[in-house]
């Protein structure tokens, strides 16, 4: 693809979020077919799972491609959560709806580009992925910020303590209707430890009650 130096040594890492499994598979296929230098390392249908990987996975995509309509959850919100945590990951919003509906909200959420779904896999789209992965800090689309610019702006808001993976596991099981005793058995920990994880998570989220902690995590697409 005409890359120099180290850029030619590895493929461009891609993460895709789309709640439609068929659309997800098609985007994966189109991107891989468009350029074998594309490596789709994440394919997720659930926003909460995508955010867990943003928070906890050591191996991260160069570019995240987000469908913007996710069963009542906006891809714009997912983009904002990514940007609050990452100054380097590039984000592209994709939609089958008119682009004007999402352009300004996506700019404010810290994305780098917005395209129609029918553009995914085209030569222009593949060139965009390569350009973003080079990370030279220059916006490709007028009005969209670089990842670092958006990160600096969004990080001015009060920083939220990170809820641990085990704390999220406990809250997720409560959200499924399990009792404290059942959760302790499922995770092979004591009842006191379950209660401690719940208390710590609630404190980090700025709430007091367990149901409030569950609601806060759902709003942030963590469970």
C-alpha cells in the first residue's frame, strides 16, 4: 500500500461494533476483501462488550468502526466513552441513515470521520483506514478533530474512577437476577467479597444503592 518503514511491518488493526450480526460479518468481509493488510481483531454486537475490551484488552485496534444505531443505544455515546479513555484510537461512525443526523454529535463525541454504510470496503474507505492508522494527527474530514484534540477536550470533564472487571462481573450477575449467595457461588468468592465489590463499584460510580450502580453501568454500556 506504499507504506514506509515500520508501517509496512504490520497490518492495520480494526475493531467493528454493529448490533446486526449479518451487517457485522459483511463489513468484516468487505474490509478484508478490500485490502489484506486490514486485520479485523474485534467483531462485537454488544456495546458493553466493546467497552469492556476498550477498558481491559491490551491489544487495541488502530481504528474503531461504530454503527451509530444500536438498539436504542447511540454509537455516538460509545464513541464518547472511547474518546474519554483513548487519545490514540481513531473512530469512524457508519450509518445507513442521512449523515447530517449524526455529523455534529459525532464531532462533539470525538470521532474522526462519518461515512455511509454503503461506502464500507470501497477503495476510498480503505484509504481512509490507512490514513487514520498512520496517526499523523491531521483530520481527514473538515470539522472532525484528531484523537488527541478530542481526548484533551473530553478529559476536561471530571474523571470517573474505573470499575474493575470483577466489580462489573458482580453487578452484571445482579442485573441478571442472581442473589448474593448465588453470585458468591458462581464466582467462587465469599458473600462478604460480593458485598465489598458492590460497595466499591457504587462508590466509584458516585451512587449508594446497588440498583443505582447497575443503572449507571448500563448507561455507560459496561454491563
